[in-house]
C-alpha cells in the first residue's frame, strides 16, 4: 500500500493521512506489540473523554505495525510552538493540564472500579 509523504515523523513511527483517516505506521524495528500497547493506552484516554483521536484498529500494513484512528482537525502542540501561535509557557501549561486530566481520570476510575 502506498501512503505518500508522511504528515509527521517520529522516533517510533511515521504518521499518514489517507481519506480523513490517520495511519500511524511504526518503524520495522519497533517492539512486537508496540502498536497494540500504544493503541490500548490511547483508547483508555479516549474513554476518559479526553480529546484524543478514537482508535479504530491495529493491524499489519506493509509488514509493519499500524494504528488506524480518526483524524482530528487542528494543530499539534509542536506545530503551535513552531509557529509561535502561543508562548512556550502557554504550551507547557496546556500540556500539563492535559496530563493532569489524564491522571485525575485514572485515579477516579481506579477508586470506582475497586
């Protein structure tokens, strides 16, 4: 399958957009269950009603692990910092706020689930 040029590149994967669907295609040297592990974490965060893309599945594509997820229109924190839309302090504050939401939801879910 041909994906064209990635919209982002990282240490573990390249990100592609195909027909309003995001494909996170992991590098061949990734750990065998890396995509599944990451997809489960993201699905948990999504279940906590935190604004992250919904994961639709994990599969092999071109003999590489891939996460298939929804595309959410907008800029990443990295893009905002490069474009200086927000100050570094604003970006760090936003990042910390999201992390606090995740930890709060995890704590509340742990208390209620036993």
